[in-house]
């Protein structure tokens, strides 16, 4: 009996940005380290943290440094049930890339991140990977 197997990466060629994002949310809210494989090492991860007294601190990390940091933080995030809900998800094609924008709600701190977005792009194997991410956070909780 003779079988013809599809080339490696064929299934990933059908991967949509919407399905990719759904998988990202699922893995993130499970605190699954497989989430980290969705980021390119060369990705640019930008975060802005707003403090109650008005100070804003920005952080910019490579995907590789961010993944190392998150690998250590995932157990802590799990302990505090630090999950997010996403609404108004919009995908905008940008050449070979896709910008995915959403409103992101922190379940553990009860605040909205209205500026959240990420940019995904197919890698050499045709798999979508995060190449850019922007988020806004705050250290204090708004929960009552």
C-alpha cells in the first residue's frame, strides 16, 4: 500500500490569525508553558505600567527575554488566577503580517487594557508566530 503524505507545514498554512489568537488565549488562561512557543525569539514585547500616582514605566524586551521571564512567572500567575478576557477582537492584514487588536480585561485586577495588540507573521515553516506585542497594565487592583 502506498500513501502520499502532505508536506510538513501544510496544516499550518491553513492556520488563521483568529484560530491562532483563540489558541493563545486558551493556553494563556491555562498557564500552559506551550504559550511561549507562540512567540518568535526576535519579537518585540512592549509593556506600559501605570501607577496610581501617575508614573508610567515602559518595558521593551525581546521575545527570547520575555519567554525566559514568563517561564518563571507562569506559576505565580497561576497561583493568583491572573487570567484575561478579550472582547472586540479585530484582525487587520498588513502584508504578510496580521495585527490583532482587542480589549483585554484582567480578571484578577478588574481593569481594562484598551490598547492591547499583537502582530503575527508566518515563520519559515508557515506557522504563525508573534513578532510584536503591546500591553498596558497596572499594579493595583480595581476589584471591590
